[in-house]
C-alpha cells in the first residue's frame, strides 16, 4: 500500500483492489474503536451509504470488541419510507446490524419519514448530546459529493452552520435528503474516505488539485485519510 500527504492535510492511501481497501478500512475501524473504548468507554461511529462501505459492513461482525459500547450514527439519508431498501439505514441493517449485539437504543437512524426539515431538526437534537465523533466513514461520488453534500448546494462549512441539513433538489434521486453538514462531519477524531472504481477518477483528480469539491470541505486539523484503489488515479498521474 502506498500513501502520501496531499493538500490540506489529506493522506492518500493507494491499494490494489476493493478487497485490500476493505481490509485496510477494517483495520482502521478496529484501531479507532479500541482507542475510543480505552480512552472514553464508548465508540461513536458515523456510517456512509454506498456499495464500497457495504462490503466493509459485512465484515465488521468479525471484530473482537465490546459491542455494548458502540454507538452508530448516519452521515446522510434519503427521504424514503422506513423499510425502503434504498435507505442507507436499511442497507446497513441488512448487511450488518440485523445480527449485531449493539443495543438498539445505541443505533441512531435519521427519521426521514418525518420529512427532510423535521428529520434534520430531530437529528440535530440527538447529536447535541455528543461531542466529537470517534470515526466518520465517507464515500466519494463521481461529481465530488460526499454524504448528501452536492456541488452547487450549501454544504454547511461555516462554524455556525447547522449540524444537520435538509437537502432538496439533489441531482441524484430522491431529490429530498438529510445530511450532516461539512462542519459537523469535521467534528471528529478521525475521518476515513473509501473510494473505488474508475468512475471516481475525475473527482479524485479535482480533489488532489485542490479544487473546492464537497469532499474537500471535510477537514480536520489532524488531516483526513482516503483509502482508494489505484485505478482511481489515471495511469499518467503520479500516485503520491
């Protein structure tokens, strides 16, 4: 695995394929959980939607950890009925949480069935009860979006931005969504992006050039980590 420190404290970790990406991510989740449990007695993890994270979730049950002290949060959600399989919470449930010993009251889905505005208010209230997340998992869209923060829309980057945003007119269906803001996603001890596929090349290139895409708005003083397949960078580009 290659890695390098990019612009604005972004560390790029290149892997051969999705299998190695998932293994690397699994190790980072395990390490973050161990550190959080030892230091604070609880592990607050934010989950992302998408097919690449789903492969990771399917392996999380293999970790040797104190599941009773895990707390699960979601970076964004689509405004769909409770049991709609296109909801991130349903994907995570079927991939992992349906058979997890994590207490139900420590799993915190976004109640988008209330509507985007009401769900954003309700989730903001829940999040006010905790400080920094221990680990935030995120993906990268072909247009550079992350969570449900899309180009051309508000990302919530200001210090006084709302913790949770009601998103309307999203360029991908459904148009109505709820997303943690860039400011709230950045309130974390660690952030890990998982990126796979040649379709992400343009977004990765833009990010590495320092362009203002949504993913680049997630910033920590300690930097963020991006684990990505080598094919996410064009052959002529330097993997540094």
